[in-house]
C-alpha cells in the first residue's frame, strides 16, 4: 500500500510540475491601456523570432515584468526550442501566435479530470463538449486517461 501511495504522489507531482511550467503572460490589457502601455503579448509579438530564440530568462523577465521561476524558465526554453526548429526548417514563425500560446497556457485541468475519472468516456465528452481551446483540452484529456491507465496497471500489478 505504501508503494502505491508513493507512486501516486510521484504521478501527481509530475503532473503539477508540467502545468507549473506554463509561461503566463497576462492578456488583460485594461491596466496597461490606462497607463498607455502595450500588453506583454503585444511586446512579445513585436520581437522577431531570432531575437526571441536568443532571449535569456533575465531579459524575458525584464520584458514581461514577471519573476521567472525555475518552471517558467524551463517552459521558456521549450518554447524557444520550438521556435528554433521552425527557423531551421525555413518556416516563418508567427510571433503573435507564439505569444498567445505562451499566454494561454498548455493544460486544462477540467479535461484532465474527465479523462482521469471517466476514462475513454471522459475523453469522448471532451471531444464533444469543449469548444474553446480544443487542442489543449483534448491533449489534457488524453494525459488524464493515460494516468488512469497507469494507475489501473499499478493496481493490478501490485
């Protein structure tokens, strides 16, 4: 029983560290608009792809005004790696989409909960019911279902 609890804790920690690695750039521009400033998303969108790929976490923190935790630094490097791959392939990188993707997050806890607690039925519900951010919700539901499968296997093995 103790081994099962340790495995479940490891799974929960790995999931929460994945979601904590999201770079959150505030999209609410009301305060910035009052001050006559542009939003962080707009500032990031103005940077060209090569400059973005070369940003250090300190420079990124300076641009966005956010404190960069370890998980945010890792997430920044992941997004930078994706941009570098697109540049190597010779594709144009739409920085507005990159900034929005960084601002929007990449995990949906509700969809993951449906996938985890209801299995394939939960994944089907996500496919049918979620209208906004379909790709993120579907990915999260499959992650939840994968964890459900892993827990089921552990229970049968142990």
